[in-house]
């Protein structure tokens, strides 16, 4: 106990010193002077030899082949412990700083970053959910799921995120609380590596990394971690807009899943241009106005506009760099933003004129912002010029405080927003307070609807209870949509894996689907977006961790997975491994069943049983002479084709997406199989084959 208290005392001392160093970093000091200041503190604390305990045995680890030990695997390394919880927007911001660090200082250089996941919400303790978060945020360093927060309590950590720097023998050297410490981290790590290298204490050995990305689903036509959805209504009818977040793109489909437009993807970037050259970075919220789609380009900290008629993407707000402005007021691309998460278009009426205002759930600032798409007169008859972007609700302090004065209200990571036009309300999902709240669009008053706690400082009032007002308990809701016919709100209660409905007037909330309620076989996994097509009685849900869009038919009362049919453009130059097979089938027609088996020329490689192994067929070359039972499936299931009468040769093109592993690494491979089926006399009408594919 004395040692534990001593460690916590040193952590507190390091926090105070860190604050002083941060102040000095903001001064006009030379790099050398800053490095001298940091070196003095590192030397002082390394002499105290306050070494921390090792990680508890039996914890689950990610991105490594085995659990790590501070005093074995990490001996001789400068270690950054990142105490985070994956729901936290500030923790997400820190990940970009850590990514910069990892690019500057490699493991061989002597730096290892370890994410110590210390969950806020009960759902986040589940290792399966944490694995999805590691994949979704593309975290490449080791992560440990400390479900009991043992290391957190031992060190006396008090908030997310907190970064703790250790020396090569586990000694405490520095502590950074909150986000925004990139420059300090770079200086501290650089100085520590130089100092301890001079003492021959830095080791250049590797650690047993095994990135979890190989466990992601593969296969042509898949979507990856879809987030938000919106209905697009135009002269051609209704379309569905999908933020295919994991692929850094926007998809526009019809309501049966046939893709009409692919905009952006697959790699993250920040580029305007046509649909093929434009790039996004983890887009989340989408909202529509005529043939225009507005996108909350979250990791680019920008608002983008997609013009379907002109087939171009342009940036209309944000600089591409995260800002710290809690007021705003600049025009368009001059205004910095911070992790915009969702959008909604409010059609404001003034003097018999309708002007659109784009409302932004600014998760990074804990505020609601507005982007004025036209010159507008709004609250208190104030005029806003077109392109003005500014905060309209929230002080920027993270809390659950309602108020009749919008700028005095406190919000906690608003992550979903919708407009109830008939009620002149904006309703938003305040995810970190686990509540649903409203904004009166005529006065600006912020009010509670349901969920959360009565105490504005209590952000832990979560659970899973239906009821009225504060008796309702939710868990980190993200998706929200207004149903204009039913006059109710639909939400995705994300961490409870449920769809719920709320009567805004009575503040009553009840569960509709998910979570194993009676007779419900439809299971969701952190659904984060919802869109309503009232004319067709359809409700669409972005089932994020299941990498799917679910469609609820309210008239039939069933739920199906929407097949996302993306046209495949085959180019043999994209494949390093192409295989050709020939077979025959009767000219009177028949059935062909093919099962593929994979063998490797490298005997150390084998298929990973934990990773998805899939095949997908390009049906765009399909003729009227044959059909496929399914256009994709698991490698363990056969391809089933039916051929009609004819004497032609058919070319069936199949893509195999596989993941093979050695002891310490995994490799994703895409193979192309060209299957030529010849219809000839006297051939069998039922052909069953197992084809061996040898991968080099």
C-alpha cells in the first residue's frame, strides 16, 4: 500500500509538472531550451526509480500475438500508456497524435505505445466490442482490455484520456492529462530516447505485433463500419445515402440496395473533385437537400457538399485540421471545426421565406453549430450571411445542463441530430450523457426529453430501461430520426444494441427491436445510424459492427439485411494471382456446384480460422443463360450456378478474399478465378467439383 500511495503521489506531481511544462511550451522558447527543461525533469524522476507494477495476468490483448509485460517485452523501451475508453471523442483525438509519434519513432528506435482500455460504459468492457473499435479506428499499437481498471486505479488516473510515459525499466517519467499534447509528447519522447540511449538502456528489439485488421470482413461488395444514413428524395423517387465510414466513402443506393453512386474511398484523404478523385476521412453524418448531400467528414474536421447533378465534391466549411474554436463566425473554409459527427437541414421560415440552415452536431466541441446556406434572419432578428459557420448551442463544457439560454447549456458529445419540422424542434442524441434532448428552434431553449441524470455533472446516468423522462435509461445513443407520419422519434440505443421510439410530447421511450426482447431474433451490434422512408413504410438502420444496413418494413413487420449491390469493374491488372479452370455441362442445361480449397506454396502459411474467408462473384457479366444462387459467400460454402439450354462457353469470374497467417504476421490476399463453363452434348446435367487453388 505504501508503494501504491508513493506511485500515486508521483503521478500527481508529474501532472503538476506537466502543466508547468505545457505552459512553458507555449512561450517563445527555443527548441533547445524546451529540450533542456524536459531533460532536467526526466533525469530527476528517473533517479526516483518509481517503477510501476506489471499488467495483470489474464487480460485480453489486441494487435499482439501474446500479452505484453513491462519488464520483459517492453524492457529497454520508452513506453507511452494511453488510458482511453473508445466512446470518448477526446480519446479519439489523441489517436492522431499517437499516430504521429509512431511515424517519428519506431519500435526499433525504442518507443512502444500501449493503449490501456479502461471502459466508461459496461458495453465497452466486452472484448468483442473493443476489437471492433480497434479495427474501426485503425489502431496499430498494442491494446489491453483492463476490464477492472486495475492499472487505472493503481496509478490514480482520474480522467480520459491520460497518457503516462515510462522509462526503459518501468519508471514513471511524465503524465499528460487530456488531449492537445502532441508537441510535448514529441519533445519528451525524443529527449528520453536520446538520454537513455546515451546510457545504453534502449533496446532495438521488436515486439510480437499481430495487427487485428486481418480479422475484418473481406469480399467484394461489403460495407465496412457504416455509420449514418439519410433518405434522398428527388424526381426519381427515394434513394438511400450511406456513410460507408470504414471505406471512407459515401454510397447512394436505391431502397433495394442497388448502388447508384460511389463517392470517395477507399483510402482516407482530404480532396475535393469528381466522384472518383474526391477523398474523405471516416465520414459520419449525412443530410440531404434536393440533389445535394452534405457530409460531416469527421476526421477531416470539415463539412463537404456532394452535388449529384454536377458529380463533384467541394468543401464548404473546415480547414482539414482540428480546431479549438468555441464561438466561430467565420465564412466557410476559413472556419476551423472539431469532429463534426452528424448533420440535419432545418428549413427556417421568416417573412414567408424558407431558408435552409445546416445544423451540425459538433461532437469534438460538445456543441451544436450552424452553417447558413443562404443569407438568413434568425434568433432575435439577427442576420447571418451565407456561408457563416458558428456555435449556436452549448458552452463547450462537457455536461448535461439544460437552459433557456442556448449558449449557457452544456452538452456531452452530441452525435446525432434530427429536425421535427412540425414542432420547430431539433432533437439530438447526447451520447456521453446517454440522453435525448431538444432545442427549440424559435427560442434556442435546450430541454431534456429522456435519459441521463438530473444532475448536469453526472455523465454516468446510463442503463437500459424504458419509461418516461429521467426514468428512461439509455447507453451512448448515436442515431436519431424523426418520423413525420407517426410524429415520434426513432433512436439507435447504440451500446444497448436496440432500436427505441420516443414520444417527444409525453417523453415516453420504449424498445422496439433488438437486445433479445420477446420474439425478436434480430440482433444489432452497436447500431449508430437510422433513416426513415415514410412513404414506403421503411426504416433503415446502420448496423455498424455487423457491417450491414438493416431494413425494417413496418407494414410487414419484418427486418432484412439490405444487399448492397456494388457494380464490379474487373481489371486483371489488379490481381497478382489469377487462376483459370475449365469444366463442361450439358447443353440441355444443368447445375454446377464448385467448392474451392486453398493451399500455399509457403508451408508456414495457413488460413486463419478466426478471419473471414470469402468468395464473391461478378454478376455484371451474367447472361440470360445462367444464374447464381448467391453472389457471395463463405469459402467453406460452394458456389451454386444454374445453366439453361444452350451451347455456349460462359466465363464466370470469382474473387477469393483470404487471410493467411504465419506465427507472427497475417497477410490478406485477393485471388481471381476465371471459370470457363462449356456447354456440350453428352455432358452431365449436375456437376460437382472441388478445385484446389495453390497460392504462391
